[in-house]
């Protein structure tokens, strides 16, 4: 069972999360999501537990628990989708037009 853990302190380690969840059963993986540029925690993680019963017990037992002065938000992870909610091609969103703001080739108007 894949479990989403949110509202984490940026200082929480994978080992700390593993220990919290191990009280409820076997933990096969812990993955703290990090910023791809700075490498700093983004404040959420995924914990994988092979047994659905143990995973549900961990969710019930840890929901609302405080870790490093932050109350964890714990739920069963939703399946990942390939769609990112945008268009199928990049570069969309541009509108036609000359782009200058002035008409007539950029010459000032004479009145």
C-alpha cells in the first residue's frame, strides 16, 4: 500500500519516517520528495507498506500525530496519472498579433 504523508518539516529524515511507520508493520520504502534544483524537502513523502492491513493501521494510528512540531497529514496515495492538466503540446497559449503595441511599423502617429 502506498501512503501519502504531508505537512512534514523539511528536517524530517527517511529514517525517522521509517521508524514511525514500522510500529505498524513492515515498511518496504520511504521516499521524501525533494526539490529537483535545491535538493531540499518539499514537505511531503510516500511510504510503501506491502500489507494493506498494516498500511491502513498506520494511517489510522498516525493521522494527526505530530512529528518535529508539525501535524502529519496521512492518506492512502492516489494513483499517479500521466496527465498534467495542460495541453498535449508545449508552447501553446500565444496569441497572434504583431507584438509591438504600435501600429504602422513602429512610426509615431502625426496629428
